[in-house]
C-alpha cells in the first residue's frame, strides 16, 4: 500500500517579511516542516536541543557510520519523491545481487536459507484486505495457518520495532509486511548514512533562509505559529498536554564493527521471535574502514523485560550467523530505544486516531513519527512535517485550518 500523497504547501502571497514560523526539533519532521514553510515564503527559525541536527536520523561520527538502529529508505514512500524533486535524495546504496543469497532466517531454532513457504504469499495480500479491528495474528492464521502467521509477524518486526506484532491491527501490520517483503525490494540506503541525508536537508533549509539554532532547548512557546517536531514525550512536556500519548516499541539496539570474514550473512531475520541483524557494509563499504564490516541489529523487548535479555538474543543470532564474531569485534555500541521507535496501531485504531497535528486553533501543530499522518517508519515524520507546515502557513494567512 502506497501512503497518501504529501499535501502541497499553501500559496502565501500575503506573507510579509516579518512573518515568522518557529519549528521546534531538527529531525526529519522538523527539517521537512522548515523547508516546506520557507519554500512558501515564510521566515522560519528552527530550534534543536541537541548539538547536531537529525534526530533519530543522526549517524555516528568517526570511523563507524552507524545510524541509531537499522534504517532504510523505502522507494514507494511519498518522502522519496519529495526529496528527489528537491535534489536532496543524494547517492544511494543498494545491496549487490549476490547478497540476496546471504539472507538467512532463524526458524525452528536453526538458521535457514528460506522462510516458511507461505510467508511471502501472505505478504502479497494488500493491506486493504486486512481489517483494522482484528489483530494480525488472528487474521493471518485464518489465511496461512498459525506457523506462517507467527513467522510473518516476527519478520515484519523490522518495520515495527515492537515485541508482539501479532497483537497489533491486521491492517497496520499487513501494510508493513507487504512493503518490507516486496520484490524487488523497496528498501534502499542513503550512501554514507542518514546523517548525509539530513545534512543535505539542513543545507537546503539554510539556502532558503531558515535560521537554524542548535543546542537551543525551548521551554516556552514563542508567539506565532509553532511546529513542534519532537518526540511525543517531549511535546507532552513542552505543551503540558498529558493526552499526547500513543503506543510505540521498545527495542534493544546493538551495533558491531567486525573484522571481515567471507561468508557472513547479509541479514539474519529472526522468525522465532522478533529480531533483525543486518550487515550494512554489504551495500555501503564506506560505513567502516577497509577490512571491517558494520553490523546493526534491533531486538524488540516487552515492557519490563531487561535489556540484557534482548542483548542475549542478539548474541545468539550472532553465534549462529557470524562465526567467531566475539574475537573479530573491534567496536561495539549498545542502546535501548524506549518509546522512540514510531507509532504502532492496536486493533480498532488507525493512524487517524493518533494525536492530531492541529492542536485546535492554538497556532501549535505537531509533527513526528507518532502523530496522525499516514506512512511507514520515517514516512510519517515527513508527511506530518509537510502537513504541519502547511497548516502553519494557513494560520499566518488567516485561513481556518482543515482539522488535520
């Protein structure tokens, strides 16, 4: 399922030189909002609390260009076309064809070359066939049997970062399964890491006249339209609105630089439980020094589950797929992403039920990956950033918002 087209910015011939929009947050949503507003002629100031821009799209500095967990850019998403139109997509890295033979599936306690037969047949079903008010495991079991349904639920965790994808809305999960398992693959990768992409976006924003201030935490909202492009937790504190909540994932992240060994897999997808390891230097050798390879993994864990349990599962997958990885490790980084992994929709809900972008005539508009906007993964941030900026432009022009 392709996400809804991105809304077009509102023409704003009446905007004068003193007109201003404030964007709080310099991640993908904030940069998208700032560019959208500036392209329409508004004066824009962007504040980022961190010393660098990018949010969860930051890439580590130094010899190992690791993102904050496994990241991919899906070709069919609306943000793909938005970036391409502005010359911001940049060089892309795609896995060589030979890497397709190095895809491995952990299933039935062993590492296998192929998944259950019915998994990709199930993935070809359109999301429109799946109901929003039934959980995915129930719906998929009726169509593919319990074993295939469980394997499919665990496979799609790569696009969910959630410990129990089968418990979520069937429509929500099926859209992500279809796109994560698409042939030819939708996933591609900004060469050099996502930091290169956000760097191009920031450069474009500055060229449009956006004033960008880093290490600039905002505790009180300024006058004028404001786009709050932060996590929901940060937005809840800033806006003092306890209703800004929506479920997300809780995921252990593990990054490793290993001395290169021929025969290491490209991907290890855990079908016995949600989990994913990916050798990112397969498609982009520039992410690590010569003779080394960068592996990034994410293991979703439930509420209250200790981080050590997720790390143990990741290391078990490494034992199976990357022989001698402990002795070959030259760099390691661990993290727990808690409530920072995008929105998930429980049965009976859709993206329209998430916190609304328009905060009800207050001149404040939300953007980010947990608000009411369509898309998969970072597409929600892009789409909401464009929508929030368009609504802010309407507010400047005195046009009533459309209730987004």
